[in-house]
């Protein structure tokens, strides 16, 4: 053998040794160093892993009526790797009947999935139990011993009354997360905790009975009971709807509060939305104007001004005010009553009956800025009420320590202009005026239950004492005189003593000043029965087109709501008939 062949053999042996050494090294690397991770990866490929949704808790009204519940449903998906392309049309035809879908549309969805090289494609969500059973009963053209259609539990949130109390309830989205309203505030308690299922499957995707299977069960959500009375809520919505429609208004809000506890008995807004079909509505409809909408309250605010004047001793019920010559000049601004009317000599009760801007300004100026705004803070103006609903605004107040504050602010704030509140702030503050002087924290959930057992009871909470019981009785009496002597035709309830104060407020323009005189927010606060106020009713109509005055447009629905409350809660009449 020559040297050349020997060298070739040697080189081949060396190359072979290097190759085998490299292979050996790789084997050592994979087996010794990466064996654990590769084994785990192989196991993961054989594992079926799915979340197991928790049952979302039920929402009840105060009488036990279901307002929101969770219904069983499934999500249907097709595994294209387990069905031959030639059988796509047959599969679409088999699924079309149970799903109540067009077979051609189904076939198009399947073909598009193949073109995009997708393996599992979603077909339909929220199948009813009957639809799922019908799918399971079909003979599906899957590959031999394979599963090509999966039904995964996907519970659906259902609101049986449609748009009933929609902004109060909010809704749970497709992932069953609470997004607005009570559903969002109490999402953790209502939503529960999802579980997890893991199972070992074969190459066809079938669960191996003797494999390593594991289930972490879900923890179902708690049920909540609201303070809302569905019977009252329904009537409030009907009254609000009728008022908004009759005035061709842009919207409105109505609230009923238990003045003694702060519990919200009804809360309605228009326009509203159906939470069962939330995806079909503008997102702007989801927020709750009762807690998120800022507006200038107008003359309803005079109730607070009078209460502050009496509480601080700046005026007494016997104080007399002369509004001659019918206007005042403040910071070079001319302030007058509505329609430039002059009332001459007025009592404090007369100021509320006439809804006198000049009289209210007098009370505020007698009180003084520090005392006036200090009491506004105590009434909760300019701060959140703490209601258990999301997105609450705090209001806008130009306080005396602000660099741009002027005496004109005190004057106009006295009659509800140049100051912004939310409807829930206004109701809460007036409730404090008439309930003996206690500012209550408003709330909409009264208890939380787990498996039928009460785990949390929400008790009424007094935030602070704002005015004395004596002043409370005085102002309530003045509000009653407003109805008996002025506005009985709009807000009076035969056989009952009720109090009220209307408001007709201009709307600030974006570029400063106010929109036209006929562009208003008309509102009415009603309380009753006046001898021992239990309910505060508030109706607000936004941008009415036919009549700008609050008493005319918000008074009648307020009266009907009060009348219904007296009947539903078996409150006996205190008067034989009429006003007295």
C-alpha cells in the first residue's frame, strides 16, 4: 500500500472520529444537560390545557328579582388538521343546522382558515345547551378516530330585563369581566376565580384516560343584592322616558334615595343601552350620568343656601329681605331674578317660594364666604359621595382661596350658577337637609352572599352631621310651603304633604358664557312625606325642546314617582284631600 492511500484512510478515520465525537457530544448535551427541559417540552405537547370558567354571581334587586345571571354556553371551534379538506362542505352542512347558520358562510370561514394555514378556527360563541347537544348528536366527517370539533364551556352573562337599570348594573364582557356599573365595582366578588384543567392527549387530540390529568376547580362568584326596588325602578324609568320623549330632550336622569339611610331605591338614565348586546352600542352610553355628569344645578341649590344661612345664624325664618330695586351690582355684573321680576318684601320661606336669585344671594352674603363654602364642603359639594359605583366625578367649585375667586362667585353660587355638581351629589345633599341634618353615604349594594350565606352586610353610614334637626325641620317646612303655595299643580300629591324645589339652569358654552336662554336643564327635587321625610326624588331633563322650566317638565314625573312610592310602601295619607 502506498503512502497516499494510507493518508486517505487516516483522514477518513479522523473525520469519522470527529463526526462520531460530535454526535456523542450532542447526545450528551441533549440527554445530560437538556434532557429535563426537552422531556418537559414533549410532555407539554401532549397536554390539553384549558381554563375552567367560574360561575359569575347573580345580581338581585332588594325583593329577590334576578337582574343579572350567568347561563351555561359553549364556544365551538374546528380543528382543521383533523378533517380532510375534501370533507369541508360536508362539515359545514352538518354544523349549519344546530348553529342556525348558512352552510355556505360556514364553508367560507373554513376555507379562509385553511388559506391562512390556521389549525383551530373559531366558528361560533355562546352556544346554548340545546345547540351544543345538537352538535354532539351530528355525525361529523372527522378523520378516523379523531376529534375535529371542540365545544369549550364559555358561560354567558344574561340580563333578563334588557336595558332595565343598564347604567347602574353595567355589564360583563365576553371574557366575563365586569366593565361598568355594579359589575365593575364588585367584579372581584361577583366574578369568582377561574379554574384550570390539564389532560394528557394522544396524537389525535383525545384525552388518555390513564394519563396525567389534573383539575383545579374554579371558585364561583358571590351573589349580590341591591338596594334597588325593581318595581320602583320600572316606574321611574317609565316616567323619565315619557318626560324625555314629550320634550324631545337629549336625555335625563332620575334618582330615588331613602333619605334615612342613603340607600338608592331607583336610578335611571336616558338614553340607555341593552347590556345583552353591549357591542352594538356607542361606548358613551355605558357611563352612568347620575354619578359622572357635571352640570350647574340652578335653583334646586337654593335649598342648600337656605339651610346654610339658617344653620350659621346668618338669617332666621323671620328675617325679612327687600329686593328693591329688583337687581344688585356685583363686580360690575347686574344680578336679577328670572324674567327681571321684583318681589319687594320677602320672608325666607318666600325666597324659596319665589325662587328668588336676589334673596338667595342675600342669604349667602349674610353668611359670608368662609362660612358658606365651609358648609358646602360639609354637604359634600366638590367631592365624591363615596357611592359604590365607578367613575364618580367630584364636581367643580371655585373656592374662596382660589386666585381667581371674586365676590360674584359667592353671589351666583348661592342660586346654583357657576358651580357644578353631579345628580347623586345633589340628591345626597338635599337628603341631609330633610332627614334631620345627617349626610349619608349613598350605596346601591346592601349585601353579598356566598352559597346563600350572607358574608357581607352593608350598613347605612353617617358621614357627618351637617345641620341641626331644628334647621332640617325648618327647611323641610319651607319646601312644603313651596308645593302648597306655588307648585302644587306640578308636584303635589293629593292626601300627602310633600316638599319640593325646582331648578331651571342654563348650560355653560364651550367658549365661555352660556348657551341660549331657551337651552336649559330642567330639574325637580321632591321629598315626602314631609312630616317625616323618607324619600328624596330627583328628576333632571337635559335640553328640553318644548318647555325650558324645571317645574313644568320635571314636576309631574316627580309627583307620580312620589305617589307610587307612598302606595308601594303603604305610607298612609296625612291629609284628607288636596293641599291641607
